C-alpha cells in the first residue's frame, strides 16, 4: 500500500496526456529515482474513445494497434478523391487497449504510484499541493489535466468551434467493407449547410466504425447523430442488416483560447487543458506524444517544464482556419476539398504535424485562397 504524501511529480488525470507523460518518465533512466504519482478517480476500465493518427514506418504503439490503412477516401458533394498515404500509415487504437498497456508498463515501476481519488483542488505554491476527497499530496511539480475554470467563463471572448461526434461500431450480415481503405471525410450526407461529415474505419469486411462528425459552434442532441449515422448506413453504404456492437461519442474544443497561459513555474497544464489539441483540426494523439518528449527533455535540462511547447506560427494558422469555420461554417466542405485535392499527402501531413517548411505552408495557403480566408486573415491580425 502507498502511504506516501510527498512526490517529485504528481500527474492529475490518467487520460492520454497523463499516461503518455508517465510512460515517458518510466522509460528514461533520469527519472528512476523520482517518485511519481498519478491521481484519477477513474480506473480506466472502459473503452471510451478511439484514437487515430498517421505516422511513417514503425511506431511505439504498434503492438496495440487495432487496424492500420495505407489508403483513404475523401468525398465531397462534387468529387471523390483517393489518397495514397505512402510513406505514411494511418493507425487506430482503442482507448482501453492504450490504458491497459500503459498501466501494465507503469505497474512494474516501483517509483510510480496510482492513486484512485477525486482531485478537488490544486494549490500553486513553492511546493504545490493536490487536495483530494481523502488526502492532500505535495510535489515539486504538478502536471494538471483539468481545464481551467476561466475557459468556461471567458470562452465567448475567443473563437470556438466544437468537434462533436457520435460513432457506431457495426457488424453487417454480409461482407460490405473494404478493410484496406478508410474514409477520411464524406460530405455526401450533411446536416444542412454546416460542416458535417461521416468518418468510416473498416476493421474487417463486416465490421466498421461509422461516425457522424460536426465542426460547428453549437452542439446537437443525441438523436440527431443517430439519425444521420442510420441514414448514412442505409443510403450511402447500402447496408440493411447489421447490429450495433459499440458506440462512442465525444466533444473536442477547437479554439484559440490561451490554455497555455495557465501553466506556472510549478504547475504545467497538460492535454486539452494545456492547449495540446490542435485548434484547427482537433488532432491530439501525436501532438501529445511530441509535447511529452519536450517536457521530459526540459526537466532533464532543468528548464521550466512548458518551455518551447508551442510554435507561434501554427497558432496563427489555426486562428485563421478557426475564424473561417466559425464565421462561414458552410465553407468547411470546400476548404477540406481544396486541402486534400490540391496538396500532396506529405505536404498536408507535415503541415498538420507542425513540421512543414515555409514553402509548404505557402502552398497550403494558396490552395485555400478565398474571400473567406482573406477576411479571416485580417480579422486575426
């Protein structure tokens, strides 16, 4: 039993960011003598989401990948685009598999401790404190995945689009899916003139995740997602006989809210609370992996943990894109069609991974050049 009340590092929240950070510590000899606690009220026993991402070659998560693809489809109302992803592979991981693998690795480390409790308060001081329902814990540094209260009270002062979705994992009676090809975006079925699309991940010839997604400022009720998923399965996929195996849903903030400003000398906000979700797309898995590596190196070099976590030019690009989606949401289909039709896979993925050159960024901007972007550019300035 762990009776310790003081740690070198405390991680609040055992989600993607918290577990990736703990794994980074566990795999680096520098942290072997550091006492590390992870505090979360959940034991992460359920599959609450699916993470998908692209990368070149072999990756550190390959042993828990549910499925991978080397080809994707994009459908607009007017056009069908086949995307050969080479040299990238698109991979998907079930959250439960990630949680289980992370806990399996971390449980072998005697210096890493899991505490199942609800965090009530994090106090910033020379030696910050985490207060839970049953105890108080101090640390030299705290990594906090809880979203700042100001986000909810001040969000109207910032540009906000919500990526919200619901997905059904279905099994059909007959083989209807191509398991070698997934659908990145399909705009053939939309909810009015908003930016809405369907995302399809086929795991086999008879099993797939079918997800209806909104990039909109406002949410919809549960029945609306179900209506469009059901309609897509019937009218686009032409499937009559199937059963729903599992469902998932989520709400991802796409915003220019300055989450990063809420990190201090002794407390670093991580994950969504730290602004690690890419504002223009909602992507988080690989961005989290990169930011965790930066934090680990910062600590080893005795730098503030949040040093150089963000590249300002990409924040500017995200602001422009968000402004277009917020002010002229009906332009989303056209924007994504131009993005996928006018650029190579490497250019697109490097840009989204925030690894692009200035020339590649100019090419992206040229492909999206429109009155909406010009207006958004000057509003952002």
